C-alpha cells in the first residue's frame, strides 16, 4: 500500500500512543548553529513539586545522565535516585522524545517565554535541555513520531501531510538531520503506520509497530517483514540484543521481546493493565543492561531493573508526589 494512502491511518494509533498530531509540515532542512535561549542561565534542575502531568509524550535514558527522562506538554521531568526533578524554566511542549548517547533529540513547541523558533522542528540537546542545536525543520513543523539511533546518526520521522517538498510518508536521515530521503517499507502489509524504533548501534536495523503487528527491517526500512503475531502493537524499543514491544490482546495489555539473533518471541511479565490503558512508550537504558521503563495511556509509569522480572511504580495517573 502506498504511504500517501496509509499516512492518514497514523491517526488511528495516536489514541494509543497518547500523542497530539500536528498539521503543519516542513520544506526546510538545515544544519544550523546551536540555538541558545536568552534565559539559559536561569535553567536549573530542582526537586519537583507535587503536580499532575497532563500528557506523557515520551520517555528515555539519555547517555549523558543517569536519570529517566519523561517528556510532557509542560517540559521535562527527571526521575533520579528515587526522586522526581523538574526544570525551573524552558518547559517546552516536547513530543517525539528520543534519548541518544550524548543527550536527546526531540520535537514540539517551545515554552512561551523562550526565544527558540516555534515550532521546534527537530532539535538536539546535550545539556539536559538548557539549550538546543537545530537539526531540521526549525520554525516550520513538529513531529510526534520520531526515532533515533542511540549511538548512530540515524533519525526517522513520519511526515503526516504532503508539503511543497515532501510527500506524506516515512523519511530517514543518515546524517543527523542534514538530508532526508523516503523510506520504502516494502513488505509492509498493515493498513497503518505507527511508532518507529531504531537500533542503538546498528544503523541498518529498525522496526515499526502497527495495528497489524511488528514489522522489522535490516536495511534501514527499505524492506520489512512481520516478526510478531498480527496484533495491535502500540510501542516498541530496541536494546543491543532484543526488540521489546507492547500490544493489546485478549482484553488486556501484553509485552514481549524478540531475540535479535534467533528472532524468537518470549513473553515479558508486566503489571496488570486493562485494555483501555495500553503501553504508549517503552525505553531501555543503554548504559545499564536490564533497565526498562514503560508508560501508559492513563499516565502510569513503571521501571524495571531486571529486564521485566519486577516492576516499580514511579507515577500513577501522572501524579508526582
């Protein structure tokens, strides 16, 4: 099926992913200098006050920190050493959050007090969100669906509507956002596009979750094959040796992993989650083998230190106490 016809079906997965779709798209890609905000000196990370998170829009473990990052419509939240933290300023509306080795890549809209161009396009921070480098589409678009290799220059994004330069579809940058090319996804038999994951160190490997299952590629998305049962898959992430994914099945939420050497599937034990509370994001800590985190549509957040054998509840219904 042609991506131009499939792209509107992305919206069917946005409910499960807990994202808000943006209708603007870009015709601009640039390698611009760092975008520093004028109030950068006031950016401090402090212990978080009690609050209600309205939207979880991504989670991850940047390689230049030891915290679990949660991106929201009201900035970053950081869980570290059993305590929640937040920033004193620059609380941007983040989406498409991707943890990488030296920081994070993200999209969204800037805080109203920031001088950063609106929307963000695709930007990168290496100082925990105090400043950004523009990678692409600055001031023209936001992208709820991004994927980035942890230790590669690969970035994937979904362009949801045709623009003057880009058709609707999936695009790939192999040079950290300087140039973009369409991803063919030959063999994709599903009728939707969904969350994308890039392998942390192998730029050839990527995967996509769809309403028809998990599709896997070993050639940067040019050809894909179904590697799961035909289930409603809502989230996925890679570790060095495995692909973890979540799905809705038999009136409850399930989680599995695929061994990348044998391609065998195995079930992961998770806390009970009802069918109306699907997993929206999965994150793996590439510095700490076995450390995983999952968030859900109803804003529950869990973390495991042993590859899913045991889970700790970090936030219930988006509450930070």
